C-alpha cells in the first residue's frame, strides 16, 4: 500500500455511483408502463417516483461504485460520501443519510447543493454536471467516472478516468498518481 498523505480524501457520489438509482428508477418505470412517454411526462414520473417515501433509503448498492471504494480504501484514502440533496424534496436528505448508515456506516457524509465547494483529491461521480465543475475548481484533482450511457463521451479530460469494470488497475494507478502529483 502506498504511503498517502493525510489530505488524501476520496469523495464518493451516492446516486448512480454507490447506489443504483438508475436501476431502481427503471424498475419503477416498468411498473407504470405506458405512462409518461414524452420527455415532460418522463420527468414528472421520475419526480413522482423519487418522492415516494423510502425510495432513496431503499436504493440497492451499485457494485461498480463499491469496487472503486475498495480500491480507494486499499490505497489508504480517507473516503467520504458527497451527494447532492434534492431542493424539491427535503425528506430525500434524511433517506440518503439512512442509506449511508446502512451501507457505508464508516464514511463521513456531506450533502451539498454544490459539490465543487467540497475538497478532495479524487471525486468518484457519474454525472458530468457535477464532476466537470468540481474539476474546474480542482484542476489537479482526479475524477473517476463509473460508466453509464449518460457519461459516454463526457470523459475526454486528462484528469478523468472512466471505470467500466475492466480497468481496475488503471483506476488504481491514476489514484496513486493523483496523490503523488500533489506532494
């Protein structure tokens, strides 16, 4: 294990990274087949589903995110959850906290409206709208992106590595390099 400095913090997004938000949403959509065919209808249905009590608390763990978490822990990173709290549904904040206490009880948790305000050497996040602004503030930081359809083509930056389940060694190497370059 490399010797990592005390400020080697690795931030983990929750939805789509540690928790399978997309899979849960697809299952709920399937239960309501035929509803919300257009974009406006799908967004209304997504909001309805995500505002159901227990939705956030009951998201299943997402294996790729936990694979990256194992790498970060093995390297000695101090790992934290960094998740965005929905503005329109504050009960989700408590449910996200409950989820973390169940699935990653040893991690510190930050719920924020603006992820770019939070310090870390590494950010693990699936959503380009969150990891790109974070990287603008931290040009020497590293972003590890769990591969999803929505972030394909959104990772062409030297400080972004897309994790597709087959490149664990590359992710590990890039995480070590992120710490080394900051020394």
